[in-house]
């Protein structure tokens, strides 16, 4: 069964130094139906993960406008992630893109999902194991970093759209 869910990922905001640094994970743990899914299905694999960034400061002339880079990191997952601390952490990632805070319409970015993923257990945390596997479950994350923003300001709202393949009724 294909299962699609949309979740509000929260705010993408600058820190006290004016930098934006974040990660977004497609883990089954983020679904509000996680417990029900675990009771009905025993296996899961990621089909697609898309994030929509809606600008909140695009027409505000009183804040600094800048850009951030976002890309797919296949080494990290929700269990092992760490927010990037520099542009070098994201600029060479797979399918990286630059996003401007002065955009006037939502920006949609799809994470790279490897073909031929294997199924993994729906048990809590199993789709994002402590030793990341790029071959099963929900591998990878979207990772973003940017500087030059007004400190402590929300610049984007994040919405995550995930499609999972579920099988193996318990």
C-alpha cells in the first residue's frame, strides 16, 4: 500500500548570528499515524520526499534578505543527523539548490531517493537506524545552510510531503 502524508515541518529561522542551519527527515516517526501503521504493517520503504518552503519575509523591507543552499545528504538520517555549520557541509551535496528568502512564491525541493530500496521494519526507529543504510527504509535527509540573514527571524514555513510503500500485514 502506498501511504502519503503531509506534515508541517515548522519554521526555518535564523539563529542569533543570522545563519540558517537545518535538517529535514522523511522518517516514518514523523507521521501522526506512526503507531497505527506499526500495528497494521511490518515493513516500509521510502518512495518520495518533497519539501515546500513558503517564504514569510519576501516583501519585508526591514530584514536582511539572503540565500541558503539545500541538498540531499545520504549519509545522515533522523537518528544520526547534525545541523550543518558551514556552506562546505551542503554545497557539494546531491542535487543541491539555492533558495532565496526574497522569493514571492513557495519553493518545492525533492530529495534524491535511491532506486531499488529494500524494505525495513516499521518498528520505531527502524527506518532510520543508528548505522545509516542507504539501501533500505528512509535513507537520507535534506540539509540546508545559509548566512547573511537578520538574527532570530523566521524566513520560511516548511511543509513535508512523504510517500511510503507499506507491506506485510502483521
